[in-house]
């Protein structure tokens, strides 16, 4: 996996998630819901189900989706994510990302799990960042994402 920063959307995995969603769900629509995004990712086993005990394999997807939600709330576009390897044409007509308390709560819980593991680094995802020179930037980013999703959820 290629990575050029500490944001999940600064990685092939994060951008491939957006490309996948564009091709399987968005497909030029003007509106999409966060709950439909979660359902699609679960159906294709790219996100855990709500009753999964081990959410660790999906940490990067959780962070990428949280980044996307906050980015959309601020800018209402995805074109800034597009690059020569990831074409996001299916997103160009999107005008609305509908969120709901349950879906935002799900994302918030996942971020809180990652945040809670930052001290022990038991999860592969947090352990990867512990060994990185960008660890403190990354953990600050996770803190900001958590606060942002909490604010979107009205908590």
C-alpha cells in the first residue's frame, strides 16, 4: 500500500475506498446516505458489521470514512482527492451526503476504539503509527477526527 501522509485519504487504501464506493453506490447520483455507504461496505466485506468483536481489520476504512464525512461537511466535493491513479468521476454529481445519528455514532465508536488503543498499541493500525516518525501528527489527527464526528453527530 502506498502512503504519502498520515491521513487515511493520503493512501491507496483510502482512495480506493472512495473509488469503490463511486463505482458501486454513488454512480453519478446527487444524494447518498452514510447508512447506505456503511451497508455497501459491509456487503462487500470492506467494513465490519455492527456486532463484530474484532474491528481492527477495518481501522483504515473507519478513519478514511470519517475523514471523508468531515471533508464533505466542509467542502461538499471530492475532486481534491482525485489523482492520476484514482479517478472519482462517479462522485462529480453528488450534492448531498445525508448523515444520521446511528451511522455517525457507529463511526464515532470506531474512532474511540482506535483512540483508546493509542496508548497500548495492541492494534496493528496503531502499532504501525507508533513506529512512524509521524506518530504524534497521526494521533492528533485521530483526536481531531473524533471531535469532528462528535460535533457532526451533535454530541
